C-alpha cells in the first residue's frame, strides 16, 4: 500500500508537466491568434509539432512525404505558401526540416557522423546535372525560372535517399518505415478498388479516372483508375510476396494473403500492362534467386495464389454484368493485346501513337548531349496531340529519354548507375542478412528497381512525382538495412 502511494505521488509531477504543456500550447496558440490569423497560428503549431516528431522519429516525416506524393493525394492539391518567385509546398518543408535536423545533430552530437554509401556520388552527379542544366538554360533565357520549378521539385524527391540513410539508423525505425509503406499501399489499393466500383460518377481520389479504350474491344466498358499511389502498390506487391516466401515469424499468412490480394486487385484496376509484365518477371526471378528449401515455399505460394485467383474469377463470372466480371474481361482483354501484332504495328495503338515524341526528342538530345535542355524546358512545338487539358511539350513517355532531354547524358548516367548499383547491391547482399523479414524486403526492393527501369521505357517513372521520392526511399531503406544488419568493415 505504501509503495503504491509513493508511486502515485511520484507520478504527480509528470501529470502536472503534461497539464502545463497543454496549457502552454493553448496559451501560445491564443496569443498567436491575436497577432496573426488563426490559420497561420495553427500552421505554426503544426510546423512545430512536425519539428518535434522529426527529432524523435524521422521515419514519420519520410512517410508523410510519401503520403503527400505517392498515395491518394496530389501535392499540388495540398497546402502551399506563395513566396513570389514560387510556392513552398509541404513536401518542400519536410525536406528543409529534415536537413535542418541533420545539421543540428551533426553540430550537437559528437558521435553523429554522415553515413556514406557507394550510391551517393551517382545520385549527387544526377542532382548536380539537373540543377546545372536548368541554371544554364535560365541564364541563356531559353527557360523561365517558374517554368522549371515543377520538374525541379520532382527531381528533388530523390533526396529522400540521403534522409533515410542518415536519419534512420535503427532497426525499429526501418521496420516502422517498411510497415508504413505497406500500409499506405493497402489504403491506396482499397481506395482504387472503391473508385473502380463508383466509376466516373463520383471521384474520391486524385489521379486519372477514365474509361479504358485503347485498341477498342469489349473491355472499353471498364473504368481505369490510376492514383498517384500506383507506384507504391507496385513496390508493395513484390515486397508482400517476398515476405510470404521468406518470413514466417511476424504476421499470419492469412493476413498477408489478404494484403497481397488487395494490392494486386488495386494494380489490376490501373490496367498498366507494363506493370503487370514487370511484376510477373520479378516474381519469376525470385524463384531462381532463392535456395532449394525456399523454392519449395515459393512454388507453394505460386500455386496458392494462382488457385485462389482462378476460383475468384470463376465466382465473378457467374454474374456477367457485375463490376467484378467486367473487370475480369477487361483485364484479360487488355493483357491479350500484348500478343496482337497491331499493338506494335498500328500507328494509332497506345504504344505506337507516341512515336512522334521520339522524332522531336532525339534531335534535341543530339544537340544538347552534355547538360540537356533543363528541367521544365519544352522540347517540341504544339501539335494535334496536345489539347487544353494537356500540354505535352515538356513531356515524353520514355523516362530514359526524358532524363537525357532535361539533364543531359551525364545526368542520365548518374541516375542510371545509381539505380543499377542499388539493384545489384541488393541482389548481392540480401542473403547475408540474418533477419528473414528484412531479407525479403531487400530482395523485393532490389527487383523493384528492375521493374522501374523496364517500365520507364513506356512511362516516365524516373521523373514522375509519385515515383522519385519512392525510388529514393526504397534505395535508402536497403542501404539502412545493410548499415544495421551487415558487419562493419
């Protein structure tokens, strides 16, 4: 009894401290509201709260950045502050806050040092080339400053790599970041499926919601949903399958199967054929990369996923006009076009209609091979392909050529080697990691780099707002795992 009384008394100062903090925050918010608008006072409070979170949990800031760019949101629809020469978005504030935290820790913590990885200089070369090409274009009056800000902001998403490798140094932080990525993917998939069921009658998420109609066919009746988070679903699907195959310790396989099915169904509703092929290739390669014992489990899960998918398809087809049956027919019809010659020969197919972009892009690359045109620069004139809602003069579907156009061959090689080395380091070292969960993550993220490079030939993933931060994060996660799990040399 006496010990309980002493414990209660010892807890009193903590209670008073919490009450004092709450009163102080309320008082400061009230005083600030008398000097500035309540909106700015609230924003200041939120910024301060984010600063405290950053000091304690840098992984939360990284996840917040991904939520703003690679989920069901579009960063242009979030809060921004006009600075005259441009706008400051929440994503910009997160990067600034992260680097401020890194600087403070370097100054006040004697044992805190910058972590260097073999990938650093490749990414630095790409970033310097991107900024330099843009600065030269602005200096030569071939590009306006505000015109470059959009693509520059996209490129800066890669900086999250340095944030992850330097501020996320504990296994617990890495796990929270991975779980956050997988949770975001589940939310995006659920929202994507809900949007598919709603069709175009009610839009509940950002991105593209349209009737699919490439190459015609019966599957043109289906609704295509492409949220910003289709990027994180692609990475998460490969990761969940790898976890199912390699790890049996943290969650039930039933939960993971539900997670895999949810994300997989979300990917189907995007109708991105290149994504389907890339994922299938990654899953196929996993079977060759694992050992004999793991391969048995791999084959078991391949059989299980295939069997359950077939059963689901059969059940859905009992109601031919249901949204599920329409999705099945549309998916098979869409996939079937990859075996048709007209997809590759017809000038009006969704693959070949963009050939005109190469006719303008290649001469520009030859004329500006070193630095490129600069971020945000136009590379072609207005054509009949452009319209009021889409000005494609700065856009090209081939991500590899996109980088060459804007950052030059030097910048492209820097980014290419960054991704290739991230992939090869993962494929070389994943077996050396003792934790099977983290082992699966490194393998999956390494194969995701292959998917990104493949798909970038038909979609500009290398310079897409929803992809650049995610690429930086998954590369950083792998390096953070190496730092915490592999012996120091």
